[in-house]
C-alpha cells in the first residue's frame, strides 16, 4: 500500500510539473507574440484559466461519483453477506 502511495505521489508530481511547464511555455509564447494585441492575450489567458478550472471540476466530480458508487457497492455487498450469514446460521439452528 505504501508503494502505491509513493507511485501516486510521483505521478502527481510529474503531472504537476508538466502543467507548470505547459503554462509557462504558453505564457511565454503569449508574452513574446507581437502581432496579437494585449486585450486578445488577456482574453486568451482568461479562457485558458476557465478551461483549467472546468477540467479540474470535471475530474473532481468524476472522482467523487466513482467513490460514491464504490461506497454504495460495498454497502450492498455487506448487506448481502449479512443476509447470507443470518440465513446460514438460521439453517444450522433447525
């Protein structure tokens, strides 16, 4: 389990670094572009920021939905196991 956590931390660090590099390169390219007016650069920057926020929210809600489904499945399995154990123990009493 500890190995899985360290792998996840490494993957998250790598992805975070890739995002930082991508934003840095994008910002640098917007900054160095002379043909595009400053207002258009700002508009593009706001669009990129909003797209990033939307993607983070999308991933979060997908993750929350998956956790919820997993929790419901585990509750149903526990309920079924309880019913089976009650049935088996009642059969032994007869």
